[in-house]
């Protein structure tokens, strides 16, 4: 967190991020959604919150959403999905990075929903996404599924919106100058 340039994103509530780093949301199993265009630091903040949780002796797991869905598929094929979900419930925080970059198969979307539903109100979930909520149906492929997932992930959630110019783009411009 110390390396994050909050001045580059003046609309981002720095105090809210620092408050989240204290970990109180973990005790209440509240979700956190980091929403905005690519290159604005969503993954950086998610990892920072995960590291802060580790320092507070919480069990944390990080997945890209695509990797999680692949693991869920494999667990289902191996008839060990209930065991996989039970193991996930032993964490206090699960970070799901990059929701929205790759559309899912119908089975993948259902497995993601099942995963999040199993953890809802038991484990804090941080989701990073480049999609506004109205576009989640695009990657999930089913309006009911998208609505159900959003209902669970936004209930008692902390939503941080990242707006501005991509860090990587600004860095590249500074090299060109």
C-alpha cells in the first residue's frame, strides 16, 4: 500500500482503503469490490489488502478468476467439488482478480456462482473487475446468474471505484517525454 500513488486517482477514497487495511471487514465477512478500467491499481490494492490480512494472521488465497474456474472445473470432474468448497471456507479472505476479461462457459459461470454463494457471509471476497455491474451478464452469460452473483457480492460490500488514466500508459508516456 505504501507504494500506491493515491494522488494519481483523486476520486479513490484513500481513507476507506486504509480503513479496509485494518481488517474489520474480515471479521464481518464483508465483500470488497474494486471496479474500474485496466491499469489503475485494482490488483495492487487487492494484494495490499491481502498482505495486510496475512499480517493480521488471517488465511488468504489469491486467484485470477480464470484460474479459479479452471480449478473448479477440475474439482467437479474429480468429484471433489464439496471438498474444494469446504477448503475455501477455511480462509478469511479470497481475492478474485480480473473478473470480466474472459467470458465463461455456462458451466464455468455456474461454478463461479456456486463458489461465491458457498462463501457468502462466511468469507470475505475481494473482486477486481473492469466491468460495470450492468455488464456482468456479458461474461456470465445468464441474467439470473449475474443478478444472483451481484446480489451476494454487493450485500454489505465495500465498493471502490477506480477512475483515471492507466498507470502503464502514464509510465510509457513519461519514458517518451
